[in-house]
C-alpha cells in the first residue's frame, strides 16, 4: 500500500463553497498541509465526477506526499488514477474493492462500532473513518459515537483511524487523545475564507496533541 498521511483529511462538498472554485480550495488546502483530499460527489454525473477528479489529481501531482481518495466510486478512482477509495457500510464491500483495485490502492472504510472495525480490517481496509463523533449538519442522519465510541474502536483495532463529524480546531486535541490518528473535516475547510490557514491551524493542533501524549 502507498503511504498515507491522515493528519488532516479534507472531504470536499461543493454545496459549502459559496460558489468558489473547488479546485482552488483544494489547492489552498494542500498548501496548508492537508495529507488527504477525499473527493465526495453525491449529485454529480459520472462524467462530471471524472472530470473533476482528473483536475484535482493534476493539482495534487505537485504535492507528492498527499493522497487523492474518491468517495464510494471505484470506477472513478480507477479512471482518474486516484490513490484510493473510501467506502461506507452500504457501498461495495472492501473485499471486492481490493480485488478490483489491487494491493497498492488505499482503501478506507467508514465504521460505527468495534464489530464493523474488525470486519473492515479482516476484509483488507488500510484505514478507518468513523461515523460522526460530534453532531454536525453534514451528518444529520447518523447518531454521534462521541469520544467514548471513538476510544473504544481505537483501543480494539490497530488500524489508523480518522475522526469526522463536528471536528473544529477547539476539539482536535480531544479526538487525538481518544485514539484518532488524524481529523477529517468538511465545513471547517470548505467554508473557510482562507482554507490554507484553516488546515494549518488544524495540523498544529494535531501535532500539539501528539506532543502532549509523549510527555
């Protein structure tokens, strides 16, 4: 598998960009130190999704330590030569994705419990993403697992995990202390007037939290 930097994991949402260019927001995020861009397009046609993925992949060539992950769509990930795919519980199984994409692809899985995390690991996932840790407008259909749920999964599974859902600069330290490898954010970056600064601030908090753990 390719190396993946999960410290600050940016998930895109064009509905939150206030008509700004998504490609510009992505590039600013990368300048700020984002390790992953997950392209998430629930409403785009396949052609639109593919074209956008190709554009973002081209931008990311200038940031070789970053990874482009496609949400749900294995076909788009392969066609655009993305680094991998992220799959939810209702998407194509991780085992099938691994057979299609091969051993080098990065495959992430969303989990909400220790049992789901165990299955994801057994099926070949490289990293885990939680369902929402805190309440958030972008994940209204899922009850938050909270810091306790995050810690339970982290302690049970030895795969790196990113926390998502209501993540802000103020609570980054808490999720890192409770076992997250990094933080996944949507609105915190998509809505930011200065995405690069937003990512830098998040990254700074991740690093501070880790240093605190080492003391």
